[in-house]
C-alpha cells in the first residue's frame, strides 16, 4: 500500500496540485487511507467505494496463495462472480470478468496479499478529514460500527440492489452521492 500511496503522491506532485481528494474502490480503499496517513497535508477528503477495511469481519479473508497454483484460476473466477448482483448486467459481468482474469496470476496473488496485510491488523489510527463511504446494499464489506470510530468526519451511504461494482451498476445514484459530497468540500 505504501508503494501505491507513493505513486499517487508522485502524480500529485507532477501536476502541482496542493491537496487532493481520492476515491478508492475495493482494495483502493486501503490505498487511499494509507495515502492520507502518509501525506495528511496533501489530503483534502476521501471516498471509499465498497471498500475493504480492517472492520470487515464478515468477509472471506482470501490469501494470495488461493489465487495461484492449481486451484488459483478457479478461486479467482469464483471470487469475481461473487462480486455480482442481479443489477450487474451480463455485458457488465463479462467486461469485469475478462478484465480481472486478464491480470497475471502473480499480480492477483500479490494484490490479495497486500490487501490482506493492510487490513489484517487494526492498528490504532483515526483520520479527521471528510470521508464518504458508499457501499453496495447488504455488502459484506460495510461496517459502520468500525468506520465511525476511525473516521470521525464520515458520511455513510448504501446503494440498494447493487453488487461490488455499484458505481457501474447504478451510475446515476452513485454520481449523485459523489457530486453532492464534492459540492460540500472546500478545496
């Protein structure tokens, strides 16, 4: 996560932005959290989109080893299909499935291990910047009980009848929530 956070910082510096608002979907959530921890003066606000955090006790803790080896492909396929809901159109399922399965096995395994490590230990921390957490309806990842104590300026929203790719399944509703949050920020 530190590597991803430093990559974001390099882009921020390259474009000469003073402060940035970051949106992190899924494993992108621990990335944007880590960025805000490493670069607090550069962070103006965060948005978690069905984000993985240490407060996700109900989610299956997959390891990189599960994404590799003889059963790796089958396990990756099963995980990806578990992201979909009735709102995920067949065309969208196909697009997401093909994109995610195109990642090399080592990349999938490394991403899984990095995410697991970032969310394994609930180290004491809190962030006091504006945060919008948007989760799919009935998400196994949503945990307001965990999020509120760690993120004091948090707004929590759910989009019903969506899967893990809620921003693609119900883009109008997602964009409405995101744009309203952005309108309340001071840059």
